[in-house]
């Protein structure tokens, strides 16, 4: 290797000669048989490094874009599948709306109509819906709707009925506080009840809000009322499937909180509602006659099949200014006349002068009671009048019936057990409680004002799902039949509570 030495006249070495040893990059360095230009090699190395950095950055950018594209594609596919599942669930809602209009369809448990029903096959997945409800045992499902008319209406229930329900559902809570706070929240009185809370309490909360001062629209609104918790409203049934799942029977080990007693507590969801009402018409849709009504309605009494004795009795009571509280009062009723009838010949005296007049009798017994309960009312029978908050005696559980006046747990269970043996014609009115000798006349008069024999609102839970993708959506709705056509009074997506049941279409495939 040869390096050129060049003298530098401006510098002096140790020998006094101006010289320096340096490398001139324009000179050639020999290394074997190859020749390299040092300056050119440095430039080329820098360029190569920059190119490699740019290539690496481009590769990273391309990888990021590819990942994002794949993520967007997966998200779009998931969204599309989710919408397909939601549409399948809505198909279950439409099927239920068609079914509730037919008196021949079993709405309680009908797997042929509501379990694993195929909606469509898009080539990649088959989409189904299942409409389900809870059974009383807390272990099995039924495929149908939940009758809201078989529950206590929190908007109209009296304090005594509410207290009985809260003592049953929340025995460790102050039932007086729950009752008073709910009544104060739904309005009516200007000052709070002894254990209640009006607007000034809610104004002092960390996040204040206005109280309803009117009927609650949903059962969930109870969570806004002082004293009510999610455990009181929903119980242990975290996913709304009506089955005691392992996480709902393990104490404090996992959500939700439960008492690990092996029995599912569904909270107020199984006992209460906020939506029940029905038109003030008879079993055939005809306007009822108001026995507290006008002269025209008094004249109409003779044309609905009542005996003359009953018609005259009602007119005599009204002539005396008596106001009926409920048609059930007429059962075995006696009333001492105070004034002569407003029209017609005076009745012949049946007692000696100075003796106390014998009371008039209504003439309503077991045979006449079904007609009385079906055709008569004590409130306005206007075309759009609604009766709110009545409990369907034909569908309510024994627990719900036990909250009502005049009934205890044993009597409520007897009623619930007996109605399964009756034909549908007998159950057109609530009169069968007395005509079947289940309760006394006094008990019937106590409980009848709180009862109905019809259902006009149903709660629906429908799951739409795809096979084999496993995507699902869960909706909850309330169907209202009180108008001329079924309508959806309430609808929400509750998919977030989790899968309510295993996706299994084997049974359906075997049927097909």
C-alpha cells in the first residue's frame, strides 16, 4: 500500500522541514486488484442508508395501512352481520305482532312459531329469530310473550298494594320509604309524605334532575326514585333470560350480587309494570253503560239484558244520590230507599204505617254477576276512555294476586291453580272467582275493582342470530293492543346484557 507524501511549506516538522502527512482523497489507494474512490464510497454509503430508511418507513406505512384496511373490512363485516342479526330480531317482533291479533294463537309457549325461526339464508350464514320469556321455575324458558297485564301497575297501585309488593321483593329495605318516595315521585301531593322525597331532595343531589310528577313511562324509571336500586328492580337476572345462570347463584364471586340460594329472583320486573291500560268496553267491544251516568244511560240499562228488578234498583239508588264505586257492589246488595222514584207510579206500601221500610234488593246473584261485570261500569264509557292499572286475574301469578285486597297467599294460589280447568267463555269476566265458589261475596267486592279478564299489553324479548357466524342481537319491546291495531309502545336494544341462551338450531333443523 502506497501513500503519497506531500510537503507543506507552512508547517514544520521535528526536522525543521515544512512537511505533513495527509491523505488526498483525489489520490488512488491500491488494495489488491480493486480500486475505490474514497469520496465516492462515502456518498454511496450515505445514499444507501437513506434508501434503506425510506424503504423501511414505506414498509411500515404500508403495513399500517394494510392492518387498518383489514380492521375496517372486519369492522364492516361485523357491522353488516350485526345489522343482519338486528333485522332477524325485528322479524321476531313482526311475527309476534301478527300473532297477538289472533285469538287462536298460543302466545304463552309456542315453539313452532317462536323458536329458531329461519328468516333468510344469505349464502354465508343462516339467520334466525327466537322469541322467549321466563318460566316461573327459573330454570327453563318458554317461547312466547310475557303478559304485562298480569302485573301490578306502579302508576296506579295504592300504597297498601305497593307496600305488600315491596315487602315481598325487598324485605331488607324500608318498604315505607319505597312507597312514599314512589308516590311523591309520580306526583299528586304538594308536600312530601312522611318517608318520601319531593323535588327539593333531588335538587340537592350531585347531579340534580326533575322528578316526573306524573306516570312513569317504563319500569326502569324507578332507578331515578330515591331508595330504588338495580337489585330491587332487576333482581339477580342480569341478562334478562329468566334462568338462574351460574354467575347469578354464586354470592359475591361475580356480578350480579345474589344470595346463592338456588332460586332466581327476577326483581320487580316479574311483578310490576308501568304500561297497562284497556278500553272501557265489554268482551265484545261494546261501550259499557255507566251506572253513575246520565238519564240516557239509565234508560239504556233496560236494553242490555238486566232484570227489571236490577234496573229499578239501580235507578232507585241513583235517585237517592247514591254513587256506585264498582259494578261488583251490586252482588247481593240491599239498599233502603230514601226518596220516591223520579218517575213512574209510586210503589205500593209493603209495610204497616210507622214501620221501617224493607230495603230494596239488587237481584244480582251468581247467575247475573257475569253480565253485570261485563256490561256495566262506574266511570265514563266515552269512546276513548281507558281503564288503567287493572290486573288480569286469568294470567297473574299467585304472588301478584296475593298483593291485592281481600286475597292472601293461600287464596291466591287456589285461584291460580283453578283457572286452568275453566273454559275460555267462563273467563270472559272476573265473575268466575265468585261463581266458581273460590271467594265470598265480600272478598269479591274487595278485589274486583282491581281486576280485569283481558290482556292488552305484552312484553317481548327477541334474539336474532346467525349460524355459523354466531353474531346476535337482542331486543326488548312492549306491544300494545288497546287501540284499533297492535302497536309498538316501547322498543330498545339490550344486546349489551349478554347472550341469553346458547345458539342451537339442531332442533329446528330436525323439524325441517
